[in-house]
């Protein structure tokens, strides 16, 4: 079943005595019998959520393209609703709006949906660490599929040596720091004025243009990243994604974390081997790293039932379905609140859109 394996690879299969290389009987260091982990479907659940959100993003992209075409063709093509979720792809506007909202208590009029999505992702990161990256983000899903595909092709993945890995990992924090600094310098009046400029109003169309009218340099950079992602686990996420950097910083104060119970651990190292963030889970009492995405792959790989858990501050163990419920619950709650209060959709008059969208390519950064 190679097709099925491509979508639900071996690493997502539940541990079972038949497929696991660990001995059938597990014993602790004193020789006492340890219970084995029973089959669970956490990784099937996670992959299902990942694919559902990837499909949602593809649908949003198609609908947004059709919406833009209506204005580009002067109303000659079919009119569709603008999917406000497209603003999830405007992280800088979202951060600007969030600062504006926090300082003025006024919900911004332009691209507020992006801000609400950011709030939900920050909420998820605080509650369940960087779970956004491994459960919802379509780029994270693509990255994961790429390195899993690369592993099938080349038989292994590659990791940079530590002296190179650490400075490379700092790049995403530097990028986030630059965006954060630029936004921190702006007053609330400047933030509002920026988002009401022609450029700010059609920032979403500019983002679409980046992908559909991609220049050679951007195409080469993306091509290099795609090839790198085949051989290095989550190369973009690990080294360059400023969004992931921000969520990782929030996750540092999260009450949940992966905890290892040394007494139930047989030191097999399977958890560390399974970790896509290359964390030494088998050596840690608890995983505090900003790189942990709560993907739970370490737990799935662990043969000992009581050795590894995702736990709350009170040390209550959270099974995979509880993590999924938390991630989806926060996401849908925030989106529902934004819709119910009438802040989800950005309303720009048609005459402005007919004027701005066809010449979005000529609009420069103010
Ligand atoms: S420590 Fe576990 S949950 Fe965290 S990234 Fe590694 S495998 Fe995923
Ligand atoms: S916690 Fe890691 S090292 Fe310990 S038994 Fe589980 S997989 Fe093996």
C-alpha cells in the first residue's frame, strides 16, 4: 500500500508488538515488568486534521483567486464571496492589527480576520505549545510530507552539525525580531494609516501576486528550500519561519509539555529518533524547548505505556484526542467569536476594489 504509506507513513502507525523492534516484554532497570503502550490512533488523527486544514487552505486559495478575477475582469467573471481566511497568509498585517487592538481596544476594520487567526494560533501555542505547526499549518504539513518522502527515496534524512544548526536556527528569531521591531516603532495612528493605504487594502492581492507572478529569484529560493526539505527535516520551519519563531517563544510559557518518567523508560532512544525537531527526548525529564511542536510522534514511538506523556502543569496526561480537541477548539472558538461579533469580514466598497485590484501590481510599499 505505497499510496497509503505516503499519507500515513510508518512513523504514524501505532506502536504494536508485531511492528515494533523493542522486545515483546518490557522490563525496568530492576527487572520489573512494564506495561506496553496499547495501539493508539493519534498520528492518524493528526494527519487527518493536517489534511483537512491543507484542503481548507487550497479551497481558500481557489476562492480568493476567483474573487480577485471578478475585479480584474471588470465584473465579467463569476462573482464569489471573499474568503476572509485568506488573511491567515498576512502575518505582518495581523501583528500590526493586534498591536492596534491591544493599545486602542478598537477592532481594526481592515484584515481583522488575520488578527483573529493570529490570536487563535497564539492561544493554541500558549495552551498546547507550538501545536499549530504540526497540526494546522499547511506549510508544516508540506514540510513533513517532503522529508518523509525524501526518507523513502534516500533511506534517511540529514542533520546539520550542531555548530551550524544552532546559528541557522537563530535566523528565524532574527527575522521575527526585525518584523517585531519595525511594528513596535509604529504608533497606532501609523498602523491604522498603513492598513488604509491602497497597498494595505489589497495586501492580500499582493500576496496572491507573489505566488502567481513569481519572479525568478523567488522561484529559485523556493526551489532550493523544497529540495532541502527532502533531506533535512522541516528545513523551512526549523531555520527560517518567523511565524514559528514567534509561536515557539509563546510556547516557552505553556503549562503543557512532554514529560518522561525515568522509572518506566527502558532507554531505547526511539522517542529521540522519532522527534522531527531532533530533541533528545530520551535524555530529558521534560521537553521545554521552543522547537517542540507537540506532534506527539515521540509518544507514538515509545513502547512503554507509562514512560512518555503530554501533560498539563498539574501533570494530567493529555491523550492525542485531547490535544486535537484543544487545538481545534481554540481555533473554531476564536473564529466563531469574530464572526458572531461582525468583525470577521473586511468590507471595502466595490468601486475601490474595481479601481485598486487591477493595478495591485503597480502599488508599492508606502
Ligand atoms: S518532543 Fe515529541 S512532541 Fe515535541 S516535537 Fe519532538 S516528537 Fe514532537
Ligand atoms: S521514553 Fe524514549 S527512551 Fe524511554 S522507553 Fe520511551 S521511547 Fe524509549
